[in-house]
C-alpha cells in the first residue's frame, strides 16, 4: 500500500474498529463536529523549517480547498518534547472528515511538495501522533477566538483529563455539559473546543482547548473559576468529585504559528 493511501485510511479504519462510539457519533453528525489533533515531533533546523514552509504554503491552503474552514497550527510553548507542532483539523461531520482527508491526500500541491517526497534518510518528522475526538453537546462546534479576526496575539492551553473507566470519563463529560462549561464562560475561561477522545492515547480521556490574551489573563481567569461558588458546589457534588472520576490531568501551552487560522 502506498504511504499516502495508508495515511488517508489508517485513522478512519482504526477509529471504526476501536470504539463503538463511532456508530453513535455518526448519527449526531449534523450537530457535533469531529476533531483530528496531530502532533508532529521534529528536530531543530531544516526539519522544522521544512514543516513550517509546508504548512504555511501548501497544507493550510490545501486543507481549506478540501473543506476544512479553519486549520489550527501551533508551536509548543510550554510542555514536553520540544520542538513539536500541533495541528487541529475540525470536520463538520464524519462524512466531511472522510472527504476532506481524501481530497487533501490527492491534492496536486501536496503530492508534489518536498514534505511529501523526502527520502528515508531525511524524514519529514520524527514521528506523528493522531487522535480523533467528538465534540461535546455543550460546545458542538469549534469556536474561533475573537483575537484571530483582530489579528491579536494569543496563547492556548490544551488540557487532557484521563479517567479509570469509560463510565467515569462519561461522567466528567456530563459534568462539563451540564454546568462546568457554563461556569468556564462566566469566569472568563473561553473554550475553542471540547472533545471526547474516540481514538488516541491515554484512553479513556477528554481534551479541551482554551484561549487567553496572555499568561496573566490565564492565571486571573483560572483563579476566578476556582473561587466561584457554583464551581465549589459542583465539584463537591457526589459523583462529580475528582477522586471519583479523574486519574490524571495534563496541560500544555501553545502559541499559534503565523499560518494558523485559529
């Protein structure tokens, strides 16, 4: 099988085989988006330059032509495995995801790019990690941050919550959908997306992305959230406590690259 055919089909095939959530998710496709989150682990120097050139000049326009309206491309600001580029691809539906991936892999600009035609002795990246997520009902679509249109600086916090069982993970999703996201918004924690991880590492888990003007705003808004009476009540409600439904929380900070549309 050719490499581009493998890339086009592997995530879809793995997703369908790996989780029963997919069949139920397809029924929700007019409402809830799917998100593909890619992590490209790179080396400093020519490899990093080649990635940035490819995404700026070829990949982002090609994804747009394939029907992905907004492509997020982020540099790892604070977190492990630097340098790593994060790429977020929002799809309006399961069918739209399949179609977009096929169009992108068949795009003439992509096929002829240096990035797609490197030899084994000079790979395009050290490794790539993929995960597939289904949007929460409370945030069914990706929300483009206001600073994007205003061309203002911004930072992002990507957080992943792990659980000991699928039941516990679903309980945390429920907690977000029925009250926690509302408290987030009221206290200045602005979401970009919330998604349950269908395929990926650290399962069962959920991941969400928040946007801030800067680290000072981030610290201020999280402080307001932590002191909010509604949050204090919700977080101590039996069935919703961290001890019952969470095993680990990880977060990284991202900075948008010059070509990011998020």
